[in-house]
C-alpha cells in the first residue's frame, strides 16, 4: 500500500516460516530502512552480500544477481520490485532481475507499493499529487502466483510514522506534510484493496468453473470403510507410463494409495534407454504422489507377491504380458495365472492399449 | 518309441525356434526404439489443438521418431517443488491418453511425461536437463489464449538445444474440437 505499512517485515515473516519448513531461503536484497524490528526479523536467514557500483562518483549498493543465481536457493527474498538498477548492471529494472531468478527455478518473494503499478500511476498522481517515477508493468504483478496485501489504516500508519518507526525523526515532518497525509493514504489504501479484490475475483472464477461434478461428489463421499492399496507392475519402457496413468486414476476413484513395482533382474546392467525410462517413471510417481519400489529378483511373480503381502495390496494392475514361446509356456504357467494363485484376495487388472480397440467399439 | 522320440524332438526344436524368433524380434524392436530420434511435444493448459497434434504426428512419422508428449504442470508457490499435483494430473492424464491413442492410430511411436516447475519455462528446463530430445515441436498459442506465447518461443529458441519447430496457431476447422474436450 505505502512505505512503512510493514511489507518487508511481512515478507520476512513468511520467509522465516518457509525456512522453518526446511526450505533453503536466501535474502537476495533487503531494504531494512534502518528499522530495528525488520532487522531482527531477518536474523538467521542467509544473505547474498550486495555489490557496490560506482555511478557518477557515487557508490551505490545493488543486488548481486550473478551471485544469487550461482547460490541457487529454493526461495529468494528480493525487496522493492519496482526499483531501478544502477546503470551498467545486467538489467535496467529489478523486476527484470527477478524474471531471471524465476527462470532459474528459484521462487521469489518481493514487495511493491501500489503506487508503483504502471496502470495506476496516473490515478495515484491525480489522487495524491505525487508522480511516482519508478513504475512496474502490471503484467509482472499479474504473473505472481500469489499477491498478499499488507493493509494498515491511515491513522495507524501516521502513528507509526510519528513514532519514528518508518523514517528517521528529521524526515517525519516533511513526510507528514506531503505524501503521508491522511487523505492520500486513504486513497492509496482504497486503490490497493480494489486491485487485490479484482485479482482475487479473476482467480476465483476460472477455478470455480473448473471443479467437476464428480470431484464435488468425491469430496462429499464418506471415507472408504476398507483402505484400498494398489500395486502396478511396471518395467522401464514407455508403455509403463500408460499403466501408471490408469493405475493412478483407479487409485483416485478408490481413494487408495498407489505403489509402483519394478522387479529388476540383476543378470545384466540396465541399458541407457532403461535408465532414462526409469528416471521418467520416478518423476511421474513423484508428481502423482505414488511410491516407486524397485525389487531385485529374477521372478516377477515372487517379487510382486512379496511386496503385495508386505504392503497390504488389494488391487494389482499390470500391462498385457509379452507373448511367450511354446517352450516357455510348457516350462512355466502363464504370468497372470501364477499371480492369481499367489495373491488370493487381490483383484488383478490387465491394462490394455485402448488405441488397439476395434474402431466400431469406440 | 522311435516315432514318439522324433515327434518330441521336432516339437522341442520348433518351440526353441519359436522362442528364439520371438526374442530376436523383441531385441530388434528394442534396438530400433533405442536408435529412434525423440521429438518433444510440450503441452500446457486444459486443451490441445488438434491441428497442432496432427502436425506433430506428421513430423514424427516423417522422421520415424518417437513423439514424447509432455504436460507441463505449474507448481503453486505455496507448495514445495516436489509436491504431488493431483488436480493438475486430473487434467493431464486424459490429454496424454488421447495423444497416445492418436499416435498409435497414426502409426507413430509415443511416450508421455508430466513435468513440474514453478513456471512452464522452468518445467521445460527441468525436462531438457533430464532427457535427450532431438527436436522440440511447440504449438504457439493464439493471442490471449493459455499456452506458449511469442516470448516463450523466443526464450525456447535461446535456451533449448536441438531443432525447434514452432506451429502457428490455426483454426480447429469445422467439427474439430480441442483434444481435451474430446478426451474428457
């Protein structure tokens, strides 16, 4: 909303919570404005030292973007999003630095005052009589995953200002007579609240329309009386992606946990292609919230039966078995027959390739 | 007795030959798959344009390549990057299923992925970092629609290795719905 409401403080509070949750949080740039409470809130967080830049015989301190990218934390705090960088740095504006940081896969918490938003610049100048030079394209704010408004009544902010919590005492009278007049702050507050309300509305509408009827029914449904646990037999090859997809959808419908099992034969090292497929399956399992298990063993049925017993599997899914030669069929019964025999009480489902269905059946 | 032994020997030889032929065919299939070029077809959002998919399949068939369709799933800020994304997967799976079926019908080898990232670009970077792709086929989004914007495409040209084919957004054509609607 405006300087002094506590944006940086709030950002630091959020960051401390993230750090507490085990995330790697780093201060990329912080403007504590010599506010002791803010400095205390920043304690314990790692800091990327600022770099010094000389411009027209003045030494300026700026965020060290290359150092931050090299450090590559999970979350970076970058204060004052609308700031204009000193000439000669990677970008003219700090929000451009932030875009580089985001592209590197680093989350960013940042702060901005509402008067810096480009589309509101004229409106704010009209309301307050003060033209803000550093502006931020609205698209930058629109691309944020979440916007948190830090709200304070004009009276409370003026009291903070008078108490010396915002600016040093010598700057307070001038501030009170110019930007920090009650009517200015009230106008800015209204603009900020409207802005966030519009954003919330824009997010809410598509999300609500996305909720499918069966999702709502599923949410209302009573918990399963008996816990289902699904086990999908996979191998490191592309068709396993389909088996995992079907298994996950079944698990969703049944409200059960999903385990993926590859019984890995140790008689030969995995080929590069297999390793790549296995890594892809590992990532798919992670995004689906499934558990990937790799059991060494020569016999799929033995491995599957052992895992199914250990984990309380109620439902087993597998792809269509590869065709076997006559000799192999003579030597050992069919895989599905053996699974049914070894796993009494477990449902077995063969996942087919639906694209192979005859056309008239579709 | 001799006749029985001869019949048994013939049966064993025939079964052995059958098993060997099946094994040889499988090895040959595996070798062919391993040597095949891989074309990445990243998708975002709830719907996929059919002309874009048809074009990607045509390219894959012409190159005798495997088409790897990848749904890029953005991870909201309040979740850790390795969080499971059930809602996103609900959207992704029917799309990937439909693409796989279209690929099989077109006689194109296919594979599928779901990749997470804070942004689509981040997800793409993760994907490219983990796997080899010889070509990337990107369907540019019409203005205002969700998908790959001109800026995303420019970024991709700058950051991604290999050949990049950008498909211009076009009309779905009469009676052709976006793929998600058909798959849902």
